[in-house]
C-alpha cells in the first residue's frame, strides 16, 4: 500500500468519526430528555362506528337494547408520549350518533390522558397498543335526549394507533363501565384516519450516528 493511499484512508477515519459524533449530539439535542409527543389530527374515517346501549348491570357489549344505526363523524387528535409510553386523545362528535330513536348529540366530547401503551415496529413505522387499564372522560355534553348523564368516566377498553406508516389510523373503545346514561350503560368504538407522520428527526439522527460509528469500527478493525 502506497503512503498516499494509507494517508487518504487515515484521514477518512477521523472525519467519519466526527460525523458520527455530530449526529449523536444532534439527536440528543433534538430529543427531549424524558418525552417526545407526536400529535396526530383526525382527518377522516367513520369516527364513532360501533356502539351499544345496554341495561345497566347487564353484559355489554353483547346484549344491546339500542345499537348504533349510522356512523358519527368526529374531529380531534391523538397524542403519543414516547417517554412515559402513554397516549392522550380528544374526540368530538360533529354530528349526532343515532341509536334508533335515541342519539348522542353533536358536540359531545370523549377524552383520556395517560393511557398506558407499548410500541411495536409496524409497516415502516410503529404500532402503539394499549397495555394497561385506563379511564377517560365523557362530556361536557355527552348526553342522550331524555336520558341524563349519570356517570361520565368510561373505561378505555382498547386503543391502537399506527404512526408513521404512511396510512395512519387510530381506534379506541370506551365502556362498557363508567359511562351511564339514564338506566343504560354505553359501549362506544371510534375508528379514525389520522395525519400521516414521519418518524421523528431525532430518531433518524440517532440511528444514523450509531450506523456511522459501527461502520467506522468495522473499517478500523479491517
């Protein structure tokens, strides 16, 4: 090996090392120390697409007195907090949800904070799945005409979001405990399309830095 060739390879080593270190520093600066929030806005989908009213104390879902007749459109957002591994959401009905003579009125809101989740790789992005019990809040106007809102802290019985896949969706089920209207317990399921979100820049930078450092170690060993 000639001296000039050896010198060129030696020069590339420190340069690659500096580049890898810079990527790692940028990743640490760009990412908060304890949390990173990815908020996706609801952009479509059926919204409230399944629902039942069951006599209080009777198994629900499964024994409905009234079932959802048509989907209820919603607006809102889901926020995935990477650090604590939780999801917050807020959904608002933009039209009444018809249960065959009864309806949940437009403007009703359904929300939750701190729903525990786990993260799994999925479709080039991540799948966020509920991993523990949680309850939400129905209100301030989640009422059915003629049926007073008796309890408004529905159990969050299922939450799943795909994030950064290019075709992102979130779904969540509420009830059948904790949401009571008159003499009925309510079980509601929302399925929505959400804003497509790329992976956070900090995650990409961190991966790039680690990859460069690995390549540098392999070159040095060779």
